C-alpha cells in the first residue's frame, strides 16, 4: 500500500517539475542600466548585460514611464559592443514634464521565447542646463543656481511660513516632499516650460509632481517676489492634495482667490483698482470668472483683484469651516452658482451682491469718493481766506 502511495505522489509531482517557469518569470535579472538626457531634446538609455546572459543573444527592450503619464513607452535597443546595448529616444514637446521622475527598466527576450525583466530604476528629469544647489527642510526641498546660501535659506523660510499661514484657511493633510526650483529670470522659466511643450507663465505649479517653478531675478524686488510667487504657487499644490486628483476643478475665482490671499503681501494695487472699477460700474461678474480668467492683461489683473477680495470676504464671513464646505461642494462637481448655496446657504450671485455692498459700496474709499465734492468745497472755503491773508497781510500794529 505504501508503494502505491509513493507511485501516486511521483505521478503528481513529475508534471509540476516538468513545467518549470521559463527564464524571466523568476527573480528580476541584474542589468547595469544607465539613463542620460539632454533637457528638451533626447534621453539615451544604455544596458550592460552579464557575459553569461549576453552569450544567449537576447533581444533587449527598454521601457520608460514618466511621472504623471499613463502610457508606457518602449523601444528595442541596438547592440553597440558585446553585451552593451543603447537606445536614444527623442523627446517630443510635452513628452515629459519638467522635473518629473522617470521610471525605466529592461526586458530581455531569448531565442527560446522566454523573457526576463530587470529591476526598475528612476531618475529625475531636472533642467540640467544649470548647476542646482539644494537646501531641505521637510516637507520642502528648494533648488537654485544663482545666489548664495542666504538666498536659498530665504526660499526655504518663505515656504515654511506660507505653509503655516495656509492653515488659517484650510485643514491640510501631511505633505510629501515639495520641490521648489528658482530660476534667475522669467525667460529661463519660459524656456524650460516651452522645451517641454507648456505655455509660459510667471510662476508654475505642477501639483501632480509636487513641483513649483518661480522666476526670481536679482534686484530690489526679489524679496517681495519670493513672498508673492512661492505662497501663491504653493496654495495650488495644497488645494490639489487636499481635494484629491479626482476632484472636479475649482472655479478660477476660488482657486486664484485663495492663492492670491496666500501671498505674503497682497498686491496693493488691487484695492484702488476695485474702487475705480466699481465707481465706473465696470466690475466683471463673478459668474464670468468660473471657467477661466480673461487673457488680456487689464481684465486679468481685475479678475485677480476681484477673486482676492471676494475670497477674503467669504473667509471673514464664514471662517475656515465655511471655506472647507465650499471647497468640498465644488470638488463634488456642483455648478459654480449652486455650490455656495449648498455650502453657505446663499447662491454665488447673492454672495457677490453682499460682497460689493460690504467691501466696495461701504468701504472707506467709497465714502471718501462720495464725500469728495464736499471735501473740495470745504477746502476752498478754508483756502480762500488763507490765501487772502497771505496776499494782503494786516497792517503792522493793527
């Protein structure tokens, strides 16, 4: 009976041993891989195979996927020497976003039809036209190439200050590392973005990559620009991570309004611009600022001014909890006019009228404007006698 059981066991096990997994379905193969690139032009992949693997004459393929991409790229590599293969991949505009992490690996296909893959490797697609310096204080890494260590510390200090200040507006989840790259001119930011297929803006935030690009040329305005650009772009990233990548887009007035209020010093021109525009009855309806801001410079500046003032008004009236409710309503996909009704009990147009009455119609600037004719008359009444006394002083001894 025992012999029968042993025979049955051998019958079961032998087919299993005969079906050993083909090469490539075991542990990943050790391949010496390397990736180098010319920013905005091409990536060069190189693979060096162990001699015992190279002797089997496999086909070698490279696969790569950039952070933020869904598609995986692949290409067959060409042999250059025994055991060494390479492939040069041209970078079409928009192929890889600036400062994205790129993951790549190799696959070998052997003559017997089996295959095997290497362990994936990564590199960051940084703008290697410059020699970057780096400082770090969680959750930030700041990078710059023009300026001393004090400049880099100023970037880091402002990022930390802005993160703390943002908690007055929002409750925030823990942050992964956020990279801030400071270029020395707007034209250099423009070049980096255009080489990657993006339109230029003064500052740029890529929330999916946790990357901020800013233009901070040397000069007397540099510290002001640090306090303007870094908090502004940081708020866009914080909003993205708070609401999640699958959230519906926020209205432009709310997204840019929160970012403008995050700036260390709010643009002082906004208040005068709003008062002048209100006096001319030329304010842009907030419903027109839901999808996007106008492209012409004058209307865009007015849009930012309205968004900043209106968002500050909402925060003053409804507090952080109100702003949280409004953000969640929009993230759920409610319409631009409808979301405030659900979150705050009033529609967008009702809130807009209240904002105008509170912040513009009854502001100190509006009061002074309304009193201007009377103040002018009072000035004339006071000034005329003073001029007369100056022109015709009383006789001495009188």
